[in-house]
């Protein structure tokens, strides 16, 4: 694949980035120069919009904002460009006022609950796929207002459905998180928002990749996965295959594998995280591990046969109930193994979801063994919690 010169985003456009280089499980990557994402373009002037269109070849903007947002805020300098602007408003909870775009985000996991609510608008997702797969639609930019929630869900569902690794999807979601806070600050001066933004929870001001991973876990549990969900929206298999051909290119590298498993248990989230989030006690619920110890950021797991594996704890977030780790050395023949485990409450607060996702390079028999280990471990976790689990 030929390298492209990096395209500079338009001045005034927060959260702008290419959605490129994200890997798939069949050895492809999202091609550079096909997809972009951002916050609202209303602050981009005509000159900057023209410069960006000329340099990027942008042909389509998919605007996920509500009708009143489009009317109140506009699309800045892109309005007068040759770019096709397609409004695909994502349904959100009841807004505070008819002309407002502010809707409360209630619930024990407010962002995940909000993201799941977007799925109720099946026509919106079907129109999104149609807009991107239309002849000469690419390159395309997808945006909402802040560029995180509606845009993040749109890309998560689309990319997951064509086989992009969830670790890469979540990493792209979390990029430029500083722009999220900056864009949230701009909302107060916008006609569609104003001081009503005070209803938003503090989670709305940052981009935590574990939030998106939990959303995808719920998508598996409730809808059988992203592809099954889109098919239920009326999208044809042929449309998804055609979209994949449009945005994916061969990577010419070793093909990564993905293992992703989800368990929903009746235990409250605090109790579930107290067990699953204890990095030094995984032997309590991972059947293959007989003992475990932690020194600094290195965990040593001893298997029942006496073999030992070492892992580096890369990130541990108690408030966000997630941690990530990397396999350093051990008896399992695999490379580039990184994994994230996150726990969240059910949207109604009655129980928990545990999402465990790994990316690795290994022979198929090893990948299958890791998948089996995840399934057995999540089942045992439920037993330790004194519950039964619904596994996906």
C-alpha cells in the first residue's frame, strides 16, 4: 500500500483524525485517505474547508446531529463546498427542550446506556451504511457535535462488522481525548446546548476506551454482534462486503487474531470488579492458573503444571473498572498478546457485565485454546461470585 502524505485537519476542527491503519482479523487495514472523523465543523471557515477538500479529496460528510443542531449550528465553510453533506441523525433520549440537543444521560453506566439507546434507531444505521457505500462517496468524514459519542458508536459498529480489531477501534475512539474536554467547553456558547450541559455526567468529558469495549460487549450480548445487528437493520451482507472492499487494503503483515468474550452475571458491579479487577488474584477464577503474584507492574502466573508466565500490567483503573496487560514470556507460543478486561453495571443496575478482549498473533490452535480459557474462566468467575453467567 502506498504511503500517503498526512493530511492536516482544518483549523478550528476539534477531534479531527484519520480512521486509518486499523487492523482486521483477515490481514487487512483500513486504508489511509478513505475515512475521517471529527467534532462539529461549524467553526471551520470557507478558506480552511476549501483547502482541506482540495488536499484530501473529501466527497462526503455524514452528519449525525439532530435536525435542530443542523439548523442552529450549520456546517461552517463546508456548506458552500462541493462536498455532499448527508444528515443521518442518531436518535437520542428525549431532549430537555424541543430546540435543544441536550438529553440527560442517566443510569449506572451513563455513556454505555446512551450508546445502547442509539441502537434503537435502526433506520439511522442503515442510512449510514448506504451513505458510505454510495458510488464516489469516499473519502468521507463522519461527525456529530463533540465527535466522541455518536461518531464513536457509528465507527465502532461499522468497523467491528467488517472485522476490524476491537483494540484498534477503541484506541482510535480514545485518541485526542483532550479535544473532548475542549469541545465540551464550546457547547455553552452554542444555541443547541448552552448551560443545559450541566446535566452531563463527568464521564462525558473524556474518552475512555473501556466504555466503548463494554458497549461492544453489550452489542454481542443483546444483538449477536455488530454484523448481526446491521443485518437486522436491513443492511444486506453484500453491502457490508462492498463497504469492506472500499475501505480495506491488504496489510502485507502477519495477521492478528482476536479473542473477545462477554459474561453477564447477576452480582452487583462492585462485587464483580472486586474479584475480576484484582490483578494479583486471577488464580481464584482462572482454572488454568494455580497461583499468582505481582511485583510492581509485573504479574507472574503459575500454571497447574508448574509453568510460569509473566505479564506487564499496562493500565489499571479502579474508578473506570478496567485494566490492560501484555504477555511478556511464558509457555504459551504467542506474540503481541495484549488484553483488556473491563466490568460495568447492567443499564438497569441489576447485575454486571464482564468484557475480556485480546489481540494476539498465534497459530489457530493456540487462539482456540485462549478462547476456551476465557470461556471457562468467565464461567468460573460467576461460580466464585455465587452466580450463573450468560456467556457470549
